[in-house]
């Protein structure tokens, strides 16, 4: 059995699914952690509610049993929760729920799996353009994505000498289910969003997946924030 393993949260759709396909094609054993099943043949699906500490813990136990000693692991933190909210309209329970999925679950997976991840492994965080800027109406998402940037940088520093590297991949407006839920399907809205980059189009999920796959295989980018946004216009 291969010692190359990819563990991807939210690999049922969008960027996660495309990433799973690339690792499968590279001969990796691929696990999807999400509430929904990844439809790609060969992916091993572990039902996981990232907002539930118990559910995450069960997945960690299963994965630890499956990982051979010193496994080369691509741990891809792709799944996120995004809500429409604002600084003056967000109760603390809602903030807490978003951070549970977008930050705490990541830490739980890292803490549980790092002891069995060997040299050549990576921890790839999938952030956002909003990891380093803010827009109205995405209060908790912006907070969590900024936190992921700090988490990635701190992870890099704490794992010095381990042979495990990190990166934060920051997609721009990518044509995913999450984006469609947030902006809807109005062609005029889509055109306005697409017009915010120099190519006047939405990014394809596969383009981000290719960068994630590349980042895992290239430790030279350890600790880097990788912008993947087609060159966004500065406002």
C-alpha cells in the first residue's frame, strides 16, 4: 500500500474534489473528510462534521490507524463555513460556530495527525483573498481566514527541522458552491465579480487544485502565502 496519503477536508465538491482527483492521479491514497460523499472512485470517505469535536476525533482515530509510520501526508485544510454577517450584526454564538469549523477543527486534525506525519509531508491551508483584506458582509469568514494566515505561519515556525512544510493558498473568486450560495446566480452580479480581476472571469476550481497539489510537492514555499486570484483590481 502506498505511503503517500492525501487527507482533504471538504473534498465532496469544488476545490476539494478537484484536489482529490489530482492526488488520486498521482497514486496517493486519498481520504475525504466531510458530511457529503466525494463521488470520485477511489476516494475513501470519512463522514465528518467539522463543527463537532466528537466527529473530528473519530476521524482522527480512524486516520491514525490507517497511517503507516513516517507516512508522507498532504493534509489539506480546504473546508470552510461562510456566513453573511457583519461587525454590528453577529452574535458570539455564530462567531464561535464559524471558528469551530474554520479554526478549531484544523487544530484538532493537526494535533491528532502530526505525530504520524513523516518528512516530505505538508499542511496546506486553503485561505482566501480575505485572509489579508476585508469586505463588508463577511465578518466571521474574514476573521477566520485572517486567523488561518497566522496559524499557517506559526505552524511553519514550530515545525522547523521536521521536514514538514506549510503554505496558505488564497483563492480569489472561484466558481464553487460556496461562492454561488453567497452571491447567487444573477448574471449581472457574476459579471461584476468576474470584472474584479484582470481576466474578467471566475477562477475554475481545478486551477486552485493544481496550486494545492504543486504546493505539497514543493517545500521551497514553506511558510508562504500563495495568492491565486488572476490579479485582483485594487479598490
